[in-house]
């Protein structure tokens, strides 16, 4: 019954490449209008904050120019050098090890 069965390698299908279905490539999707709207809102906010900041800087400059700085008297501070105790490394290491 099974005498017609071939032994060994089967013959390759010559039309295998032609039978393959090609995958459709997805096209790039356009940016949604809501994202564009968000970007424009962010840009408007940044411009608004920049304008406010530049106004504040101008005000600060004008105020600083109008108030003339008073000359400060230089005071000589004499500092006494205190004798520092020698650092006890062994004691510090022991206290650190207790932690």
C-alpha cells in the first residue's frame, strides 16, 4: 500500500517565493492636532514667563540704580586664634565603631 512513498529529500517547491504574501509596511502617522495644540500652549506660557521675568529684571535694575549704595565703614576685626586640641583619631574611631 505504501509502496509509492518516496525515500530521501523532498523536492523544493519552485514557486515558494511567489506564494509568500508580502507584509504591508505601516505608513507614518501624522501628528495629532491635540499634540500641536499642547505645544503651542507650552510655547505661549514660556513666552509669557520670559516677558514677566524680563520686566522684573528691568524693575530690579532701575531700583538698584535709584538707590545709591552708602559707603560702608570698614571695621577691622581682630580674631584671636584659639589653641585647638589635638585630634584623637583612636577615640573617634572607637566612637564611630559604636554606631
